[in-house]
């Protein structure tokens, strides 16, 4: 069974840092990404890493967040610095197969930033 399992969410204060992880099981993905969904809002892209290493970030997190992958561990990470309350939401791990036909989502991990 293909699974994406996130970990590392939690409650932090504004200005602090937090790292979240996602491990993929039973599939190696071409593109992996992090999305987030705040209460009452649509799910939005936070950061994406394409096959080959190119990255893309939402304007709101540029300079504060970094996405990275560990091929040996089949994992993707999101390093979040200088967090602000607007970063609060459920963060979802996303994986797309190399041929682009299949997409998978993790169950999400809650990140809460207090002011």
C-alpha cells in the first residue's frame, strides 16, 4: 500500500522554527510537495520539489521555509523559520509519480503558531 506519513507538527510561538517530515512507503515519487489548509480556506501549495531538484515556493513563505528531500530515506522535509500566525494550518504531504498519472496525499499534521 502506498502511504505518505507526516510527523513533526505542533504548537509554537511566532518567530520560532519548526520542522516537519514526510516519509513515503512503497513508492518513489518524482515530485513531492507540502500543502497547507487553514480553517475555512482552500488547500494551498507551500513548497514543491520537482524531480531533478528544482523548487517552488509560495510567495508568503519565500525566505522563511525550505523544502528538502532525502532519497535514501524516501522522505521530504519542510524547515520552517520565523513562523507567523498566518502559517497556522494542517500541512499535507503530496507525492506525484514520475509519469504524472498518480497523486497521493498524507493524512496531514497540524501546525499552530500563536502570537
